[in-house]
C-alpha cells in the first residue's frame, strides 16, 4: 500500500483514497488539425513507460478531489515527491525529461 | 530427444529415475546466430520452436535474462479461451486454441491442458447485452460460444451465489466449452525441450543490454556475456518490451503494470470449470493440485517491480467471497505479481519495425498466455519470412498512427 502525501491536503493518506491518471505534463495540442498522424498518435497513445523515475498525475479522488503530480520510481515504487498542478518536478533524470 | 511415454516411465522406474536425459542443453553462446530471440517466456520459446520446425532455421538462440518461463509465463492464472469480439482478435486466439488442442502430442510433453470450459459472468443488463453481442460475433466466426441464463449458470457451478440477494447478482454468462486451463510452466518447458531438440540454443542468465546496428540494420545484441552477432533480432519480452525498444530509440504504445494473482491452500475438488467476472475483477479456477487459483485486476500505476498493492488483492478477495461464500474460510497460500505490457486497444503488437531485421511481439498485457502457441507460430513466420503472417497483419505497430485499432477493451479483453 502506497502512502501518499497530497500537496493540497498537506497530509499523508493511504493509496486507496487516490487514483492514478497517467503520465504527467502532457499538454493537449493547441491546433490538433495541424498535426501529422504521427504527432497525433504520439499525443494519444505513446507514453514514456520508463523503468526508473516517472512523473505521473494522480487524483485525490476520495479526499479533496484535486489532481496533483508525483515523481515515483517504477521499480522500487518509492515516491520521491508530490507537487501541485502547474509546478515542475524538482527531481528529474535524463529519462524523465 | 528422449521420447516420454507411459512405458518410459515404467522402464525408468527400474533404475530409480536416475537415468533420464537432461531436458535441454545449457550451451555457451555462439559468436553468430541467424536469429536471436530476446525473452525466454512461453511466447519466445514457442517462436523458436516453430521457427526451427516450420521454417528450418536452426542456427537460432533464445536469450533470457533470468530462467526460462520465469516471467509472466509462470505467473499467470492459465486461462485459455478464444471468445474475443473482433474478427482479427478472434481469428488469432482461435488459431491458438486449435494449436492447444494438439499441442501436448506435438511437443510430447504433458501440458495438463484441460478444456473444462470458461464462464464469463454478466452482473448487469449492460453486461448481458455485451455478452450476447460477443457470443453472436463468436458464432459467426465459427467459435463455440453460448449464452447461459441464471439457472444454467447455477447448474454448472452449484457453489456460485446465483440468488436474487447476491451482492453481485448473476444474470447469466457466456460459456466457451473448449476453453480451460493448462499448466503454465509445462508450456515453457515443453516448448523449450522441443526447441532444444531441434538445435535451438537456450541461453539463460543472459541479459540483453543493447541492440547493435550497422547501416540501419540490426547486427546483434550486447549481453552480459558479450556481444552476440545476429542477422535478425526478435523481441518477445512482455513487460520489459519498452526497455528494449528504447535501446534503439523506438517508442511503443505500451504501459507496464503490475498484475497480481494468488493461490489458496489445496482443497478437495470443488470447482470443475473456470469462472471469470470482468465486472468485479475476480477470476477463479481450481488446479489439479487442489488450490484455488485467483487472479486480480491490474494495479493502475506503472510498475516493473513484479508486485502490486494490497488493496487490489483485498478487493478481489472480497468479490470472490461475495460470489463464493463457501470459500470464506479458505486460507491463501501465496500471492505474487507479474509485469504486464498493456496496449491502448488491449491487443498485441506483432510487427516488423523501421529497423531492418528487428521485430517485436508484445502488448499481450493481461491475456497472452492463451495465445502462446499461436503467437509463437505467427511471429516465427513474420520473422523468418520478413513479412507478416496473415493472422498477424492487423496487429502491426502502424495501427496506432492509422487509427485502425482493434478495440478489445470492455468486450472481452479486460483481463486474462
Ligand atoms: C498475474 C497474471 C495473471 C495472468 N493471467 C492470464 C490468464 O489467465 N490467461 C492469459 O491468457 N494470460 C494471462 N496473463 C498474461 C500472460 O501471462 C502474458 O501475456 C504472457 O505470459 C506473456 O508471455 P511472454 O512469453 O511474452 O512473457 P514472459 O513470460 O514475461 O517472458 C518474457 C521474458 O523476457 C525476459 N526478458 C525481459 N527483458 C529481457 C532482456 N533485456 N534480456 C533478456 N531477457 C529479457 C524476461 O525475463 C521474461 O522471462 C496473466 C499475467 C499475469 C502477470
Ligand atoms: Zn487532497
């Protein structure tokens, strides 16, 4: 069971209160009609899936119901930080950029 | 290869079973192979077997970082069925099911393949509509499939709570009588033994750390045991496929998630079929040893750790107990996780890549065990002939760009 710090509630709560949304910092293209099929596919379907550090979006579904971001290791599952929407991670590697 | 038979068993009992031939060799890597298959799970080993048997390629190797069948092959809940909704998927899985039906004889290895039937329960009106649609689609594709009502389900599984007051009311089910289970490690071992007998080198404890290219084409793999040159490299690494693809800068639309399963202590025979409920994420059968084999839903975060969270296990157990109150006192023996490579449309990728000589077979996610022989056969064809097998064509990586997805989500492919 992960123990997750919600940056809005400023509290550690159990994983069951949260849900994962997926890779963080994905920006919806401003002009989708100008994209190539490849670029559109990449926006829709292609995710980083790193074996290592990952920035991902979570939601505190059964708490404050706000979205936030997390930097987590996908092998050890260790959570290195959680941060609010609109903020950038403070921990990065070549892979996660 | 020493042939296994009842007579052989008797003969070897005379010498206290001390003179059995080794099941496969443990060779040192050669300098060069025509094809290197990365991943010694069921799919990789089946690929090697069919490549040697049907395409006459015997200078090939299977490279496995751990031991044969140590990945998802020996971590799954062994459910085999072919009742998928869309034509492309249905044909592929049905092809595989047909191979299962003669596989133990073909490999001369007891796979304990048991066609005990598979029930997919419907708990709501929508479930039942989806089931009817899928069963009709299956029948049009020549796949045995039936809709059962509440009373028929109850007759098949007397211990299932089919009463009106059930927490998850059973409104009916789809039934595939030819579906069932098989012994998963035996599948890996059977293919390994048969491939080895045809001259395939099985290289265990050999991890691929890089894929070398020359003039835009593949020329071999870097491993912890040195460089191995190869004309073609075929990657069949399930949850770790993205990691291999990244070595050559290829993006795959995969996400690796933990998927968990568990077994109970062995009990007397009580359940003679497979019961699946996509709705509550619980899957159940009883092994020949007597333990209840239970599959959970996936953990929704990315995870390469071969373990997931307890609340997923708890949720599954709660659902199983609601459906089978009789099991409330049964104790669990073991629980574990695997890393499954899920694809956006819940269908596999069996494909050439833009790099000459490099192929991928992945994205089987939560349900690839049932496809082991079929996957191996069509992938062997795809690699050996450098053109997709007719059944594999639709599973090209280009479908994510063209939009021609094969959306098995919800319909049949939610899990296992
Ligand atoms: C808990 C669970 C339950 C499941 N239940 C079912 C079910 O009921 N029915 C069903 O049909 N499917 C089920 N599945 C899915 C099924 O197990 C998989 O789809 C299938 O086993 C994939 O086979 P594979 O041979 O591709 O993978 P694996 O057996 O995982 O083989 C891949 C191999 O590649 C190796 N490898 C990875 N990276 C490298 C590298 N760099 N170098 C060398 N080797 C490498 C790994 O060590 C591994 O042995 C389940 C999966 C899980 C985890
Ligand atoms: Zn919160």
